[in-house]
C-alpha cells in the first residue's frame, strides 16, 4: 500500500477503509502487525466488522478488537516499553 495515495481517517470510518494494527516489535513501537478492510460500521461512524486473513486461516469477518494477542493490543492504545502510549489501530482511506 503506497501511503501517498491514502489518507489517515480522523473522523467517521466508512466501509472500504483499511485498518492497520500496530504493536511494539523488534524495530520498536508502531510495528505493523496486521491489516484488514472495514466491512461494517455503526451509526456513529465506528468500525464494527473487519475482513482480514489471520495467519494460515481463511479470510474471516471479525470485530476490530477480536485479534490474536500476537497482533497487538485489543484496546484502542498500547504503552510501549519507552513509556509512550501509541494507537493500536489506525484507519486509512484512499485519496
């Protein structure tokens, strides 16, 4: 995904947006661990369903927080070993 053709979503999430799951990895905070496509949102513009492929398994539909611990926190944020809090999920939309 060439990020210059995408913009970070800071307001209502829409079906078709992409979510990146971030965690602390070998290269430090904000290591990309997983991604998926938004396939469901609620009336408030919050993602409710993500379509993604988890490891060796088939593509599944799941709630944004329903991820394996190896993909990072199921909370909105995580605190890295440097003591700084980072978002665990960032949403992007095609420009």
